C-alpha cells in the first residue's frame, strides 16, 4: 500500500486533482490518498469547488508517491520559494513523482526536471521554455514515463497517467478493472496526443 | 448565466462531482457552480478527498440546474426522506435536472423519474429496478436527454453529459472549446456505451 500525497494550492485545476484521485481512490488496497497544502484547510480550485488539505507541508506524513497538479495557480506558485523547496526536499524522499498539466512547471522550477524527459499542458506550452529551459520537453505525449518521474499533458491526461501508474504498481488487470468500474475509456497509448496539433505544436 | 447546484452527501463518488464541475467550471461566463449538502461543511467522498458544501439544503440559493452525483452513499440516501423531499421540491423549481451514475436512483426514489427515460451506472444496474420500477430505464446509453432531465451512465460518463449540457446552453463551439482546453476526448455519441456489454447487460 502506497501513501500518495496530492499537493493543493489556490487556483489548482479541479480535474487535475480529482481525475487521478478517483482512479487511485477506487483501489484503496493499493493507494492511500492524502492531500497537502502549505497550510492545512480549504483550498479553492479555479472551478470554484473547494477541497480540504488534510495536512500542511510542515506536518505531512511520509509519502511514497507525490503528485503535483496544474492550473492557473501554478503561475503564482512558480515564485513560491518555500513551496518549491518543500517539493525538492520531498521529491528526494519519494519513490515516484507525478505531475498533471502545468504541475510540471513547479517541478521544473524546483530543479527536478533538468535533463529529464517530461511533458505539460499544450495550451500553455510557451511556459515550459520559461520555467524549464534545461528540461527535455516532449511536445507530443499523453504522458511521459521517465522512471521515478511521470508527467502528464493537460487536465484529463492525468486520468490516463494515473491508470498507467496503477498498472505499474498493481498490474494491467487492476488498471483495467479501475477503468471499467469508472466507465472510463482509457487512452492507453502514451504517444496519443491530438491536443499537440490542436494547439499548433506539431 | 445559470446557477448550477451540485448535491453532496457522505460517500459521494469523487469524479461524479468533479468531472462535470471541471467542464462547467471552465466556462464561468455560462455557469456558476454552488455545492449543497444537508448540512454546510466538509463532505467526504468514497475516495477520501473532502469537498466543501457551501450551502445547506435550508439556505441554498435559487438554482437553474440541479446535479445529483452517485456513489456508494446513494445506498444510504435512498432512505433519507428529508433529502428526497428537498430533491423533489427543488426539482420542481429548476429548468434542468442532471444526474451522474447512481445519482439517478435518488431521483427515482424521489419520484422524479416515473415514466421518464433515464440511465444509471452499469455495474449497479440491479438497483434501478428496485428503486425505480416505473422508470423507462435505458440499458445502453452514455447519457439520456429527456428534455428537462438528463441522466448519465457511471462516473466518467458525467463528463460527456456535461459537455452535452454545455452544448445545449452555449452551443457546439463552446463545448468543443471546453473539451480542448481540458485535453479531453469527448465521447459525443449518447448511444456509445461499451460498459453495458462489459457488465453483461446487452
């Protein structure tokens, strides 16, 4: 059973958090979810729905997996040195780091993606060069698995990435069970990415 | 701009709420989201993520659209007469009633689906006959649009239904924009439903 910590910050993108959380949360025998923010308490998504951060970064328990969502709030958090330091420190302690959407920008700014393969949201692609000049950004990808680091493309792509991570930890049959239970059509090809073209990147 | 109220109850299914909320929340010029539960405060999903109910059923503002999610909690709420009465009362006042997954069972139990076309989760299909004997249940459907009532199949199907509702209110171009912004592959065919077969219903 893996402790999976999900970072929250003001103006996070709701589905970046709740898409993967649904998938991981359907198999509690494999993953225990905890939410963490700089301060414990309610954190508002850009969509207006407020989610509880059960822990502060100060009192967050030991994690096996750390997931960083994206959203408009990343534009502020890229300058939050306290949070970036915490990300760098915790990332060194976990076995797997995940990001969804522009969450990759926070990992990049924390120096965690240098010389690594990673992807991010396709609508805000220009930010990848600004915040991660030394990252090997993959333009066309639903998600990128680089060992102890798995980054996904925008918003919904986090759901496909989560199923991939479930497959890594618990096998294909379990991942398929999760997709079927949630009546989700899993996009299983990490290279499937029509949104790169839609956003003029290919 | 439509006021869209999302009902929460203990053990709601996280993505039933947050999938549609993401889609509607991306176009705040068309939809204003509010969350409501029997009591104001934090409500825990089955997946462990806690979401804030901003209003109680007592002080909930006037709504244009009411959305009822599903989840394990519906097995308890089908016997919650206070909540079912509120659902019946509010449903008479709104222009559109939505359900995701087993949320349809609560609408059925409140008498709102009698002689109407509706669908629900495919894994828990046996509950449809128990709680809605007089409903015209549609076995194979991603969602069913019956005018002022739109019901979706399980969990992820709510996302496709939400895009359909966005299309109804704001047009196809806006719905497509939302799907592209969230990098979501919209399943646009209401009759597309492989999960009916997977669950032995066809």
